[in-house]
C-alpha cells in the first residue's frame, strides 16, 4: 500500500514552506510538491546571466517578514541574514530630488529643505498612518503641502495594486507596507544576504531538518477529493500521493478553478471564486550592470543610491500612469522603483559590477484585451529604459544582461494569477474576514481536510510568511496539537 502523508503542501513558495516547517516541527509527516525545479516561488535567487551574478528576479526586498516567525523557526541558524539598507530618494525629471535617511533627524532636515511645514507634519503622519483607508492622495494631502514630499510617500500606496493614488482604499496599501520591520525598526527595509531566495532556502532547510520531504518538478494536476474530503494530489506526471490533509499555497483561483473538480464544489462558491479580483498591475526588469549608474540629480557618491530610488515627482503624474493601465496598456510614463542591492550585498555580483532590480507600475495582464506579444514586452522594456536613461545618462551602455517580466511571465513561471503579486487585490472587500471570501477566512478550503496558506488569505501579499504561519496554527489546532504556533500575534 502506498504511503499516506499527514499533510501535503502544494507549492514551495515561502508561505508554503512556512506552513510545512511548522507542521514538520510539530511531528506531522509532511510532503511539499513544487511544479518548478527550484523552490521559493516569488522569493527566489537565480543565476540567470552567469553563475557569479545572483538575481532576486521577483520579490526584491525584505521588510514584511514577521520577526516572530524568523525567531520561531530559528532561521538565523539556517543561514538567513537580513541586511538593512539606508534610505533612498525620489528623483524628478527636472533634476531635483528628496532623500530618505535612516536617521530621522536627517530625514526631517531633508523634508524641511523643501517645506518646513511638511517636516513638522511628517511626525504627525507617522503617528496617524495606521488609522486611515481613504485614497493615498487624499491622505497625504491632509499632511503635506509640497508635491515632491507627497510623491515620495505615495508609491507605497499603489505598489502591486490595480488602483491609482486617487482610488479609495489605497491608504491601506501604504499601511500594508508599514507592517514589517528589520532589526526592530518598524517599517524598515532590508536585503536578504544572497538574494530573496535566502529566505525560502532557510525555511526549506528548517523543514528538512525536521524530517520534511520536498519534491520539485512536481506540478499538481488535481486535488483528490473523496466523499467530500481532500485525500491527496494527482501530479502532472501521473503520480498520486495520498494525505490526511492537503494545503494549497497556490492562488485561490488556481487552487479552485484549475486544480479541483467542479463537481466536488458548490456552484455558488465557484462563482464567488471567479469574482475574486486578481488583476495584475506590475512588471519588473532585472539588469546586470557593468558598473554603478550615476543619477544626475544625486550628488556623486551619495549614500542615497544604496537605497530605493523612485522616478516620480507628483501624485498627478502617478494617476496618469494608472489611466494608461485602465485603457489597457502599460504606462507610457510609469512609476519606477529601483534598487541596486549589490551595493549593500557584494555577494550578488563580481567586484565592481552590479545587479539592479526595477519594479514598474502600471503593467496590465493583457494589452488591449489580448495576450502579450514578445514585441510588446520589448516595447515595455524600452519605455522603462528610456525613463532611467533620462535620469542617468549612459545607463544603457552599462547593461550586460536584462530579464523582462510582465504579468505574463509572472503567471507562467510562478503561477501568480494575472501576475498579481499579492495573490489577490488588497481592496476593502478582499481584506480581513473577507479574504479570500466571506465564510472562508480561516485558512480552510471548500472541502474537509483542505487548507489554504498562500497570500490569497489574510493578511495578504508580500514576503511576510504570516499566511503560512496562520494556516499552520489552524491545521495543528484541528489536529489536536495546540500551542505549537504562537497564538494571536498574526490575527489582526
């Protein structure tokens, strides 16, 4: 008789690995199956140019990773090191900039360089940011008068969102990005040494150390259901694996609409899943550089180049970028969020060379209602490169290799439905007890013995591992093994 696992987790993204590690640590015989030949999902480190160049080619910074999970799974023991990076800058088309510094006094002085009033308001803004879900444009207008100060704070309200800065609810997306910390500093950002895959690898090593098993190259064709209960998975290669519990780290639409037999499900439930909003809005360029670019707005050798660099100068310009997305195409004048992590983590490239991560908003799942063509992907890349070149002359000449990722690539390669980086939009009707659907917010699936642990569940997307830990807590409670995952600290 074939083996019956205590649990099978579908998808070796960081949330799936988090769930699996907790289950294995609690003594459950657990199998993880992953369709790709590598683990990590969107939190990966890959050598796509040469072996001595590491790309964080999907997720690119660490802030939301819950420190409780880091400590609980002892990820430092498995080699995970998060290195804080300092500040950054928002750069305008006319050569101006506003810097962001780790030192709060320096940051206040930098804001005061543009507006004394806004420097005072920033303290009030930091205190109040947890209390609002209006549009990010309206929220910022309550505090700041200078357009560049507003622009520098607005990006976090629309990243990964199919909404504009003037759309109601985007202030929550800003809050979502404030939830993490690095070394106890709330809202701080950092790099995982060795790229974002170091997070997934540490979780995988923890899982393996507690007896867990991982199969790569093992895409799931069907979740097996018998008498209203999940009993295992059938793989694309024809193999079947049985289990007492099945946990999906896939997006909600992929889990239900692609991996389950509709005859096993209620038609009303199926329709509600079809209505779950997963519209992608982001793209990414990953670039190997022959040297460090020089941005004309920044002083030579500025430490701000080691942080995140935003090419934007007003919330109105951001809203126009959203208008292009609504009209079915990529933004002709996009919001760009750039990082050069090799300036902080020299293990990612050879000496004197650099890796640049370029996040772009807005990029639609389809272009004018049709699938992306390779020519359109290149045209999108040229739009982004032209923008960077205008701020850093000679940038194109530094390019040694480039990977371009639209929602098409994000869906095909790592299974993000429509390329949505949060596995579902962070709108008010899809948050908290409504995520992913009303009545299904406790990490349980539509049949008995089935659970959900991905970012389609509360509290949502980003490399935070909270959905995976929350799902593990529910699974272990149902199995009669309480108090294995800390209670309460991820509920709200």
